[in-house]
C-alpha cells in the first residue's frame, strides 16, 4: 500500500512534522522530585484543612442539637405532665358521673357496693337491685313433665274411646279439674 498523505502540503498555521531523532533532553531529576513533593504537600494541606473544617461543623451541629434537645425536652416534659394531669382529672369526672347515674338508677345496690358498682354490668346491677328491694325473681319456664307414654298397637284413631274407654265428656270434666302448672305454685 502506498501512503496517500505523502506529498500533501502542510496547512497554514501548522508546523511541519519533524521526526524526533537523537536522545531526549534529560530534565533535572531533583527539579522533578521537588515539583512532585510540592504538589503532594499542597494536596495534604488542602485535605487537612477540609478535615478540620468538617470536624468543626460536626462539633457545632452536635452542640446545637444538644442545646435544642435540652430546651425542647424540658418543655416537652412539662407539657406531658400537664396532659397527664388533665387526663386524670377527666377520668375522675367520668367515674363520678358514672357513679351518679348508678346511684340514681340503682340506689340499693349503690348503697351496698358503693364505688365498686361502677365496674358491674347493667344486668348484674338490675338483678342486685331487684334482690335488695325484695322483688321476686322471674320463674323459669316449667320443666317438661316427661315423655309421652308409648303407644300400643291396638286401638288408635279408629277405636272411638280414649284410654280406659273414656268419653269426650268425661275427659272434658277431668281437664277442667286440673290446675295449670304456672298457677300451681302461687
């Protein structure tokens, strides 16, 4: 291949390329080392200044935080104490109102139990009031008397008469003599 750039004229303002021949000019080794040392010294100085500035900013921030917390914590604790005092006052007022309602609605129970009546359920208070006033308790429904007697294979609906060959008139008379169970105990 042939180099196509040969023979081109240099552009105006450019220096013609001259091949480097011979030995390079040796710089003084001491001068190079002094320059490097000065650059490193400048770098170290800059880094130590920035480190000292960062430490100073951190110390100032810590001091401001400590001052802020000292003032803030003092006022926060005072507010918390005031809040707790108001909450205790509110709880006492609620307790007092609940006791007043119980005393008005259930005076006998309140007289017996006092402030402990505030923790009782409404139905327990009502039952206690009823017992203390002497109101009889509701009777429970009567227990079933028993199962129906077993049926025999004979007779039935077609036999005409009931047990012991009773007539309907006799059964009605016997039924009228019975007292219902809910009236039997009174």
